């Protein structure tokens, strides 16, 4: 919480003249928010709106008095969205900012939501009324849960019945709240933040609920209650959270699946015809897969650039930024999983050219490093262990030094006893390893198959053994599948 406050406050301090807005304006105010948080005295509070789940754009500050009273006011309307009022030590308070930007609130640190009272803002009355109703139901459920007694079947059955009745009442109240306020921002934001309700699943062949059907239903209806035409959602934490859930959790993390689902979400955003929403969706997905956490999924980054940035669908005002992204894509495109790794032009310790294509192996690991790199030195023992344990088992390791002198390179080889490794060096300095092989950090590791096609890149050296063993099992399972199918067909 203190980190959040400091981040926002430092941002505020960098915006010229913003701190002066904490004093009430003398006239012509576009917004005035009078508030009181009892328990927050003599301190500075920040009013900011979300931009994603971790970014906050500060719009105003205010100083509280001894009773926790404060006022935010300004002559320009606040952009509509979900806002946070951040205090230094007592957490934050959320508000909906819509076209009605003159309201009051009062609460205290003993229970921000429970004790919140809103005056003059229908949206915030609904927003907090809904939360307070949920809290009451939760408290009732907690009391019921405490009434269960071990070994008392009759009493426990009665508790279960009351709990079921409470759940039904909660659903009725929820449905009624949504129906009575269906055009409000409060309902839109609550429904958008919720996940799809899945009906009773049909039975699978084993007699149990069909989990595949449940997953497919959930994913198909994931965006049902989200309005892509509403620009206000860009200034909430909901859009980014839903994108993360859909793209990173509900989509298989391989390039083909990711490209398909990313295009699907962008198409939904485009159908909403709001440029800010569409731009955010494209920007966020692209940013997450430039340096992805899952090996081999940066193909989505390349796709997003070529389909949306390069074509102008995603506007970029700074031509130098577009150029730098284009250069990054040009480097990545020939190095994606499934592509054949270009042959490194290097020589061995006797300055004899190494013919990369003649290396016979089921798996070839190419390890680019700098002899002075701390992480390279830390991972060298793991590389040696992997090379030694797999020698003669269809696995070859090629280690290429991209920096330092031949003497320092050879010293590294001797120091870490890399005798079972094919050691290479570019004596002529004819290769820019950064742009040719995307070696911006060291070590950079590629794993290749028998045809020298890339099956993994940017893999930590410590994970080489596990990856190769996993891939071998995967290949063996794939090879057996057609045989099983053929036998089944023969029996029929």
C-alpha cells in the first residue's frame, strides 16, 4: 500500500502545477468531491484512475484535516472511469467517476466499504450499495458455517438447507439489482468484472460432468458482459485483467492458438468502434509477448506488429518507435520456433571453420555467451553437466563466445572444462550476434531438432535437461499415436 501511494505521489510531483489543485477552486468547478475518512488525519491523499492493473494516472491531490475531511476540485472534468483515492497508510478507496462529478462521501478506516455513505452520486450509491449487500450476505453465511457441529447430521443438514436458501436469495437479489439498474455504469462494471455463470454440465462417457464442455462454455461466454464500445473501461483495472485471463490462462500457449485468440479479441474491440479501447487491446497483447514468459510464444509479438502496427491499424505517432519495433521484429522473425537457425560463421580453437550443418544430432543446443558475463559463468557448470551426461546420446552442445579475445575465450573453456562441447569463436568479427541471433543478453540458448529447426529459444541453461527429456517423451507419444489409430481402424 505504501509503495502504491509513493508511486502515485512521485508521479504527481512530476506534473507541473498539479499539487496546487488540492486547494478548492473559487468558481467554475467542473468537479467537486467532498469527502471524509475518519482515521486519516493531516495527510495528503491522491485521486487517480486505473490504467491497467498496475498503472495509476494521478489527477488531483488533497490535504486532509484533523477529522479526515478533504476536497478535490478542478475546472476541467475528470475523465470517466474507476478511480482510487489513495492514502499513505490506510489503503485506498474506489469510486466511479461518470458525468456527475459533484458528490460527497464519508467513511472510516474501521470499515471503508461497510461504513461508506454517498451523497449526490447515483452510480457510487449503487456501487457501494451492491458491495454492502454482498458483505451482509457473507456475514450471514459465515455465522451459518459456524453452526455446523461434528457428528450432528440432523443439525448440519439444517445448516446446509439454510445455506442453500441464502445462496438462492443472493442470486435473486443480484438478478433484481442488475435488472433495476441495467443502464448504469455500476452494473456494467460489476458484470464486466464477473466471470460467466456455467450451467449444469452434461455427463461425459465416464458418467461425470463433462469438464471439456464446461471449459468451452466458459471460454465462449467469457466476454458476454463486457462492452468493448465503452471507453471508460480503459480507465479501470478490468480490461487488462480480462485480457490476461483470456489470453494467458484460457488459451494454449503456442503461437497458432495465441494468434487466433488475439485476433478474435481485437476483432471484438474493433466491432465496438472505440479507438481507445481497440488501441489498448492491441498495445497490451503486443507488449506481453515481446519477451514472453512462455518459451516460443514471441511469434504472437511478430504477428501483432505485422498485422496491426505495420499496416497502420494501430496508430503510432512516433515514427522512430515504429521503426525500432520493426527492427526488433525483423530480428525475431527468422528466429521463431519452427524456423531453421542460420548457421553461425565461427571457427574452433585451432581457427578451423566449423561446418554447422554437418553436426549430426537429434538435438543441438547452441549457447551464446560472453566469457566475462557473470550469469554465463554461473550457468557454465550446468552446461558442462548437461553436455557430459548427454554425450553419445544424440545431443550436441555448441558454445559460441560473442565477446572478448580468443585468449579469454580459451581460458573460459579450460576453466569450466568444456571438452565435450563444440566451442566456436568468430575470429574475423564478421557477425553481429545481437541482430543476427537476438543475443541482447547472455547467455542466450537455442535448442534445435535434427533438421536444425528451433524448438526452444531463450531457455535457461539449468532447464536444458528437463526440456530435452520432455521433448523426447512428447515425440515418442506422437510417434505412437498413428499406430494406435491404425489398429483401432483395423478392428472396426
